[in-house]
C-alpha cells in the first residue's frame, strides 16, 4: 500500500519532469505535498511558507467549481489575487473528492495531453489521502465514544484509553469553549474540548480541569454561556469571572424565585415586560436613574413613573440598597431559568 513518502517522491519526479512547481492540497485546502523547484507566484510562496491557502486563492475552488471537476482544469492568471495561470487536477478516489493538485503554468505552454504523469500522481495522492482520512475518521469515532463516556461522569478506563488513542498524558488538563472554537474536539451543544498543552487560556469553562472531570468542565461552560444569555457580563467571559452569578448558577432547583424575593415573580408575571426590564436594569446599575433612562432610550420621567409602579407592586423602594440587592438576585434567577 502506498505511503505519504511515496507520494512526495512522485511529486518530486513530476516537478523534475514538467519543470514546474507542484502543490497537492487536501479537501480542506491544506497543503500536504509540494515541490517548488522553479519559479512560483506570490500566492504559492505564501501557501508554502504559512502552510495555508489565502482566502482569495481558496475562493477559486468555488468560482470554477473545481470540487466537482473530474478532469484537469486550467485556471487563468488572476493578478488580483497574485496567481499565475495553472492547471488544477482533481484528486478523486472511488468517486470521492479528496483534494486538488496545482501545477503552475505561467506561460500556458503546458498542454492537457502533457498531463498524463500528473494524473497518475494525483491518483496516487488520492489513494493515500483516502486511506489517511479513513484512519482519521476511525480514530475520531473511537475518541467520540470515549468522550461520551466521560460526559456521563468520571471513568478512569475511558481516560486511559483516550490518552493512549490521542497520545496525551493520562493526567492531561482540559478546557471547554462555548460556543465551539477551532482547534478542539467537537462536543454536543456547540462546544469544543481543548487539551491544555502550552498553558491555560481564558476559556468558557474557566481554569483547566483534569480530563476525568470533563463532565464538570462542560457543566461550567454551559452555565457560563447560559448566564451570559441571562445578562451576566463576566470579565473575562469565563466561569472564573462569573462572580456573584455563581450563586445563581449553583442555586438548588428547589430554591424558588419567590423565596429570594416575591417581587421578582410579581414583575415577571406582568403582561408587559417594561417593569421587569426596568427593575432589572436599575438593580444592575445601582439605582442610577440617568443611566437606566439612557440605556432604555426613555425619558427620566418614564423611569420615575415605573419606579412608583414597581414599588406599588412589590413594595420595594429601588433607592433602598439592601432591598434592591435581594430583588437583584431574584431577578437574576428569573432571567437565568428563562434560558434554555
């Protein structure tokens, strides 16, 4: 069975035969094999140096429908993205599109009938990419199953198998991002798992936790995201930055809003939400009427009117700091529990 080294050797031979720079990229447009003896355009140079394709160059694939091609396609020179004319040979294995081979042809002197060796090389590259992709998909399937076990709770055996599969330490630390960020393992509910390698970062789940505590890390990330949707503004936007919102997040299910302050439930039950919104904003800005009027885009007189209505309904004087604090926590709980 062919190997990646054999593909690179084939690319080197093709370069020597055609006298032109050759680049093979996978379906995600990541450079995999190349040989750059001979002149190259600025786009090819950046691709090789940075190991990625510029957005302008990447757009060419959709523009010319190259992912649907079944035979070589010549793309014209495009000075606007600093690309010379080139041949594009699709990589397909058993009909499945796996990538593209690019052969620079600045003077357009390379005819299609000269591309036989390039097509042979593309078939070899496609076969190796198919094998690699299948192996990666198998590993990902096993990884996802082990992660699912850890999401159910601590599982030492799952940790050992996952560490061996991914070649990470058994005591590896992890952080969770919500919403998901590139570079991690995909988790349900638009989250991603990131193994800490160089140092912790300000992740949604807060400080790193051991892999065996993955369920707790996910809980923290989910709670932080839910709190943010409820109006929390942690700085930084992580579990560690929630501050007093941790009291709301960790409030037991049998703790009712009424138990914290019945006024919050009364405001939440009103047919219109203007009093609830005003009360919530006022408690969050320390009773500052001017700031509340500015944030709500209403006149201060409107705020004073609403203050009177809030006092009539709840008995709370919003200028009373202690009473305002109790109501604030209850209003936070209302907002938090209203989130999915």
